């Protein structure tokens, strides 16, 4: 009995430094986990990230550091290499099966951190233009211009060019006119400029650009560009207003817009 007690005491004394080291590592990991988790939450809150995302990322950071600290502490008593190897194989298998979900999750986190767009803004991505309805960790939901609700996986959104229309206060409007060879270019320019200046929200700097682009057999091709303040007028509405005004003045002054002409020859 005495020998057994002596062995226990000797084992305890020999393991005391390791036990002390393990406790220090574990306590430090707890402190560091809480510190980094709170720091990450503050950063995300300053960037106006959704509350659910802030809580989720904070908890992921907290428990990741705690798990790493626990493994380091257990390493003081026995080798955990074999355990970690098996755990790694299992994690690889699960990760491979859920790679699409994890890819969308990671892309959602990046979108929420970088904030290329917010809910309520109008964007264009992957051939769809519309208003953003929701941004979560798997997909982005938006209402297209034709009323359809489109749900795009975050990985698709992040890997494609994103056009944010809401963050552009000025938009350029372009259109082309085909005019008859009999028209006077100077008079046409003046008419178009007057029509543009009457449109609400038109920006004078940069100035409207009216240039003849090409000369074909049947028409003079005219390119027109001007800028609009989107906070005062919609670009499509501005373009519609200018075209209607130009058409009305052309009718009054007898300026013709040429029609396609095709010659047909017949043999008797």
C-alpha cells in the first residue's frame, strides 16, 4: 500500500509542471478568445453588419480559439496527433460533401464585410438588374426590373462583376438618330441641344455631346450623349422626354427621318 501511495505522489509531482502549463494555456486561450471575439463584433457593428452575422462570426471566432487552446493543453499530457489526423480526415470528407454550401457561406461573409451593395439599392449582377431585398449567408435575394424575385447564390454574386446603380449620382444617356441627307447638321444640333436643356435633372458639366458618326447611302448617323442627375430624374425618363421633344420639333420643321429603301427589279 505504501509503495502504491508513493507511486501516486511521484506521478502527481512529476505531472504538476505539465498540469500547470496546461492550465495556463487553457486560461490564456479563454482570455484571447473573448478578446478577439469582442473586437470582431465591434468592427462588424461599425460596418453595420446584420446582428445575426455579428453574433455568428463572434461565436465562430470564440470557439475556434478555445478549441485550439484545449488541444494545445491536452498535448501536455498525451499525443493528440492520431486523434487530430482522424478528425482531419473526417472534416475533409464532410467539407468535400458540403463544399458548395461552405463556398456560399464564405462568399456571404465577404459580401457582408466588403459591402459592395446594401439592401434597398439597385444593382446589376449576372445579367439581372433589380433592387436588393435581402442578403444572408447563403444567397442574395433581389427583385428584378420586371417584377421577378431572383435568388442568387453568394458565390455566383461574388465571382461576377457587380454594377451598383444606386451609388452613381450621375448617369450618361446615349441614343442614336438617323437623319436624311437633306437636313442641315447645324440646325439639327441646335434642336437637340434645346430639347436636352429642357429636361429636368440634366447636368451641364460635362456638356452634351452631339457628333455625326457615319454617313451611309440612306442616312446620316448621329450619336447623342448627355448626363443626368439620377436624384432628380430617371435616365430612361430623361431619354424618353428628349426623343419626344426632338420628334415633335422635327415634325414642325419638316425634318425627315429616312426609311429603309430597297430597289426591286423585275423582268417581263
